[in-house]
């Protein structure tokens, strides 16, 4: 599943990791990622030392953009392994055949609920919940209570105060679109979106823009943003100056959240298959799994890994997430996106 500090850390990490290690023997493992991927430099350096390899990160935009790049280059892949395809995009990735089979021996530590029909081709690494966050102070300034249900956002008092990501270009945007289909039903979800457009809904291409530009917490005009349930915890963990509370809060209702699982897979055609397998095992190891929450504001899938106390204090999700079978997502998501585009953007 991220804020301005994360973006800066990610950009810095890209340059650091690209220069890590000794590449004189030509042994390089290229990891294709989305732009929000981040991992502590010390852990990556340890992997490099243990395996005599240089790790190179190759970011390719949001997860949707990354998958498009993987598909376009599948006959001549740009990397050896890819991280960031999630459960909204998995069916398309499997259909296009971008991944080679691999089952990590560490999957025994991952609950079955995170493993998918693509388990032979991709490995779950983390999960998060996509939902609305609100800027607590800004809503108080506006003398507004946080909405409790999606229907509340249609009230004129919230006009122009909400920003979401485009589901055609953003994985959280697509995840939330799927949630609205389950929440309202396939026959009524577009009515809500039409009402949101009439009520001044703002649409950003990706999460970074929505959260770091549009969101009022970071200087924008919208105090309600489509983000992640872990975002309030992340804001508290990295607050400068430190603070005991979180400046944001989640808006949670049954089926109005989507549980997003991110996967890693070996790219078909890689010449570094053994190293790719080792990197996948590395991503499931406890040190990496316990690093992920503080780096990318996600939950680890390894049941032996611990999470920061702030996750329980500020980001606990007790409502039922949306539930749309992967087969239905694969069959209907492109049509839902097309219909959404027609109603919201045209």
C-alpha cells in the first residue's frame, strides 16, 4: 500500500541502490517496480553481499503503468523480477504470461488468504487497505464532521472536497472502483460516481499526486483523499516534529474498503532465474517483512513478522472489505473502467 517523505526516500533509494555493490563482474539483478517501492539500503546491501550481485531498481510508474511496461517488453524483458502487480491487476498479468513459475519455500509462513490462483507464478509480499482518509484539522476548520458512508460524500457541504485516483492509471483508483461496485451493486455504482462528479470530485492520475499535491494535509485543496488505511499511522510515525496522535483518520464502512495484495514474480525470459528466486525468498524473510511497514506503509504477509504499534493505534480496519472474485475482476474490470471514464471524465 505513502506520503511525501516516502516519495523522497524512494527517489533517493533508487539512486543509492543503482550504485550499490561492485558490478565489475557483470552480475546484476534488475528489479522492475512501481514508483512507491522502497526498502532499507542496509538490507539490500546485505542481499548483494550474500549473493555477490548488484541490485538495480527499475521504477515504471504506478502499478498499472508498470504492468503495461511488462507486457510491452515481455518478449525481451527489461528486468529479472517484478514487484508491485496487485490483485486488481493479477489476472491480466497471468493472461499475458509475463511471469515464470516459482513457489518460494517460505510460502508456508504466509496465510492462505493472501495466496491466489496465480500462486505458482507470483508470490504475495504485502497487503494494505484502500479507503478514504480525512485531514482532521482541515475538516474542523470547515466545521464539518467526517463522512461515515460513501453516500455522505454526495452532500453539497462536501462539494469539491474529495480527490480520488483514476482507475485507468492507478491501482488504488481501480481498487476503490471495484469497492464501489460491491458497495452499491453493479446496477447502481455509476449513479454514485455521477453524483460525485456533480459534487466537484477531483481526479488525479496517481496516488502521489492525489496525496502529496491535492490533499490539504500537504498543501492542497481537498481534505478527503483516496489513500490507504495505514496512511494515518505513517503520518504519525514520521511526523516532524513528533506527535502522539495522527493528523489524519480513516473513513471506514463495510465494503467501502478494498484489501490490496502486492505480489512479486520472476519475469519470463530472465537469464538470472536462480538469483530471482533468491530475491523473492529475501522479500519474504522476516527482516524484510518487518522493514516494509515503515518503508511503504503496508502490512507484511509473513505471519512471523511484527508491525509498528502505530498500525494498531491509528490504522486498524475492523469493517468487511469489498469482495469481488478475481475471475469477475478479470472479466469485467475493463468495462467498469470504460463506464467510469464515460461518467466521470467525459
